[in-house]
C-alpha cells in the first residue's frame, strides 16, 4: 500500500495548526507541524514533505523566507501560502518566487482540500516526469532501446549472454518492435563490435539483385555488371551481417546461404573462386519460421542453422508499462529540433497512449510523438495533439463508464466509476498475466493481499484461474 502524503504546516498560531491537522488528518494525510519557521526548514530537509503549507506573516522568518529556502533545499517543492493579510501584490510576489498557490484566510475546509489535492497532483507529475527522464538517461536497455518491463528485462539479459557467443541468432517480433535495434545491440556487445555491422532487408529486393547484394558479382556476370562488386558477406567480414525478414528469402538463395554458413566461404555471381568469410549472422522475421518450414516455404536445415539462439520481442501492447518511458524518449529526441521544448505529457494524453493497442508498435509510437511535438502549442503535450486513431471514438477524452440511466450525485457517480475502473483494470491485468496474482501485483505496484481482496470484492473470474 502507498504511504499517505506528507504535508508540512507552518504557522505561528497553535490553534490554526490544530484546525489544519484535524481537517487534513480525516482526509488521510500525514501532517507535520511547527510554529517555528527555522524548525520548518529542518523538517523540509529531513522529511521531504510532499506539500508545504505556510503562513505568510510570522515572527523571524516569514512565509516568503520559508518558500525561498524550501525551493533551495528541494527545487521540486510544492508550497502553498496562506495569510489573513492577502493583497494582490503579496500574491503576485509569492507566485513569482515559485509558490504553487496563495490562500486568503479564513478559508473553507473544502476549498483547502481541493487546493491541496491539486498541489499533490502537481507534485506527483513532477516526480513522475523526473523519474521517467532518469530512467531514460540511465537507460534500461542498450543505446536507443528503452524499457523496464519484465519482458524487456528478459530480452536485455538474453542479448547480453548471446552477444558474447558466436552463435547465429534469430530475432522474432511484429513489425515495428525494434528488431534491428536489438541486432545492433548484439553486435555492439559482441567481440566483433569494432568491425562492420551490415544490414540487408530480404523482402526489399527481387531475387537476382538480392543474390548479388548477398554474395557479390564479377564483372560481366550479367547485363549491367560493368565492374566487380563485393557482396554483403565480404563487406561484413569479421563483423556481423543482419538479414531482416529472412522468411522472404527465396528457396534458391536459402540453399546458397546454408552453404555459406556451413563452409564459411562465398562465391560471387559469375565467379569461380571461393572467398573465405568470417561473419556472425543475426536474422529477424515477423513471421513464424517453424510454420514456414511445415509449409515448405523455408528449409528445415537452414532453420536450425539460423535459429541457434532465439530472441522474441514482445509487442508494445504487452508491455504497456514501458509506453511512458518510450514516449518520453522520443519526446526528448524531437525536442532537439524545436525552438520551444515540449517538456511533459499530460495525464490525459498518457492515458490515451497507454490504452492504444499499437498495431505498429514502437515505430507507430515514434511517429505519433513526432507528430504531436509538431502540433503542440506549449511546453506540455496534450491529448488534442494526438491523432484520432490514438484518441479513439470518443475523440477528446478516455471513455468513462455510463451511469446506466441513473441520476447520481457527483460523489456517488465518482464511487461507481472508480469501482468500475478497479474491476475492469484487474480483470484485464489478470487475463494478461494468466491469473498470476504475484505478477499482477508487481505490475500494478500494489501488494498481493490487495489483489486478493479486490478479487473477492468483485467476485472476479479470469482465464488461468485455478
């Protein structure tokens, strides 16, 4: 369970402190109090409160001194100032110094609660954005590969181990999942890192040109062959060759590729000389090679040659926890070409990004963020900057459960919506993880007891349940 938010209240009147503690304590906040502004600074440094409420006029240090010192100790501090001597000038001065809000005394209890809730949301966003940037800067993956999910952690670990070997590697994954980035990471982590990395898309060329690209040709081998050309295997000598979409390699070339892998030699088109090559092969496909073998579209002997180590890349929809990380990664990349940087993504926009199924995977997300950076009008990327395909049929905001024709007060409607959200969220999470409560709890960042309590509360049934 998450800890209650810490609120530091600074006021020279004990009665005021007591009123705030009674009011906020009932709401679930953990209150720290002091009548001494100097002691408040020590509490800020030691306790790092989530929000600071301070009176403006106090003996010795005043509220503005507390505000300035708090911002020095913690640049992300969220400070609210309240005072019985409210003026436009003092309010403007406080906001200029970095105060989040300015509250005239006396204030209504509900008004204070709402202002404090908004301040805590501000603090949450600040921390979330900081954590995302830190995660990107420390990089959970290799180079431009970003991800912290368990699925990606497994991929990274497998890449580290496989890269040290000389075994041929097959990377499997849907289009846009980053297969070439993984191939480059394997090369960069391998003993061949100082030599060439040579990529070739097997689906992009007709068979005669593809054969020439792979194995090279001699001068005069065919019409237009006016000079000798080295093939990709020769260019990649002592390095790594990456064959993307190897499933589309014609059967006749599959036989020649198999011979190259077995003999470690190539013969150029139109040539007679065998040329030694020392190459590590990494290949990739978005199709099922084992099924292609059954259908006779891919040689079984070649399949076992290229499939020594298999790395499966999960689609983006199966690692939704990585979506904010990847989105901020691309946000930072495209900010470099903008005069005014887009520094954060609004919660509503993030909700749309996380709920989209991403048929184009990381490549689609990259395009969406690039487009949104062009359209964004300020320092924050909003939901309106996303394409309609990502925002869905609602066009403007995530779809909320309907009230079923009932007239409810806002509090009742909110409770009903939250219950619907809890139930649907847990159903989806448990389905996705095959009923594994421990894994679901880890992803949701709550403890297993809470998951079990909610399962019992909503009488949930799910696939994989024993």
